[in-house]
C-alpha cells in the first residue's frame, strides 16, 4: 500500500485496545467499514519474539491493519518490525502512551515520553529495516512534564528520526496515582494542543484520539488534523461505523442494511473459527453492544454472555440472542 493510500485510510482509525481489538473484533468491524484503518492490540516485543504466530494471526479481509508494539529495546523492536512487515501488516506503531504499571516495569508505554532520545533511536532502528511506516502513538505529556515545550520537543525529536505520523491521545498520562482506566478519563482532554501541533508542524500526519464518540465529531476534528482515532465508542456501539465509509471517506457504504444482517454476515466466520477450536465467547463478547437501547437488547446481551461460555455452545446461542431482540 502506498503512503498516500495509507494516509487516506488514516482519516479514521479504530484504536489499539488490549483484549478488545483482537482478530475477531477486527473481522467483525470490517463488515461495517472497508476504509477505516484498524489497529491490533498492543503486542509486547518480547512476547512477539517468543510466540509470534499467535499474535500475528489475522485474515486478509481485516486489511488495512496496523500492528502496535510495546517495547523500548531498539534491537528487539527492529526484529519485531521485520516480523510484522513480513506478516503483511501495513504499519508498525510504537506505544508511547500506555500508563499501566505493568507496562512501566517493562519501561515502555507512556514513560517513554520522558526518554525522547531512546524513542528516536527505536524509530530510527526500525525504519532502517522495514519499508512499512513506523508510527508513534503518544499523549500530550506525562506527569509533571505537561508543557507545550516538552510535548513539541518530544515530537520534533522523534520526527527527526524519521517518524512522520503521530497519533496523539489528547491528555497527559499520570504514571502514579491513576489506574489505566482513570488515565483514559482524566485529566481533561486538550484537543487544542493537538491542533496546534498540526499548525506548527504541518508536514507531519497527525491523528487525534480521546473522547471522540460520533462520526460528526470526527468529521469536525478532521478540519484541524489528518486523522481521528476512536476507541471505546465503536467498541461499545460498533454500528456507529456503518456510515463511516460514506461520511468520512466519501465512498459508498458497504455495511449490511441492518444489525441483524450484520450478525448473519458474521456467522460463517464464527462457524469457521469454532471448527478450528476457538471458543464462542471469545467472539461473542465483541457483539454485546450491537443492540444497546433496542427492545430486547438486554436479553440479547444476557443470552450471549451467559450461554456463550458453555463448552457445548454453538451458533444457536447467537441465533437465540438475535431472536430475543427487535430491531
Ligand atoms: C480496554 C482498553 C485497552 C486499551 N489498550 C491499549 C493498547 O493496547 N495500546 C494503546 O496504545 N492504547 C490502548 N488503549 C487506549 C486507547 O487506544 C485510546 O487511546 C483511549 O481509549 C482513548 O480513546 P477513546 O476515548 O476513543 O477510547 C486502551 C483502551 C481501552 C479502553
């Protein structure tokens, strides 16, 4: 895929989310939107090197898919980037925004914002070995390092190593005192900082992330930056992506006409996965939010969550759940 094509897809992306954006979720979302760039969950470099195939498995239909790495060792990351490229992913992204303690112990994620030269070294090493773009997902600051100057200096340093695409979660990360969940809700969002970055460094491709819940909001943000990344909203309500191809990309929507038709279209994939030994509940957990607010929506969710984990569960569970809801 050319850089121009990839930048087109970057106009809207679905965020990397641990335990959420696995291959089953990505396949499901792809039935709703052909153009949106999808991200994998963060994959720790060390884990990828030791158990690669498990993390790299995906279906061609999911493309375009970017893979996110967690790590801070230039050699290891470079090795990973090559594996990622060979596996067919269109981009490799370095996580410099995750605040979890587990991640800090491994010295990667948001704490890397305090180590701009190391990040630059990692980017430069990866870029030297792969053709796919190496991008960075980060925040606007970390702990007490929350000034505009700090943020700009971090971006400029990493950009000088050859990274021309940044995804910015528009809040600072607090490494102490907040849980990872709190770190996604607090402190407050500062979209203006991300917009200013695009103004000052217009040559960079900048995506904004954090708290964007509708395609209308995404469209508005696109008047300031190159891309919008959405995480929790499309997970909780996947149907919001049904109009993404027309609204954001100016292309024809290809999503099924109804939510039930969407589920029908997903059934053959689930059947195939079941036959390969994948437990039903791993796939159905991504479907919980599809009928929120509809009559029978609660019952639908209850059936999926209670019946799918049973050992003998088949697709009849999904059909039963579907029958419980009126669209
Ligand atoms: C369950 C969950 C897991 C996440 N895992 C990752 C991850 O693996 N890598 C990452 O960079 N961000 C991760 N994030 C953060 C999201 O990518 C995103 O930056 C954040 O949720 C803000 O965007 P939103 O308000 O649109 O959800 C995660 C968020 C959630 C809710």
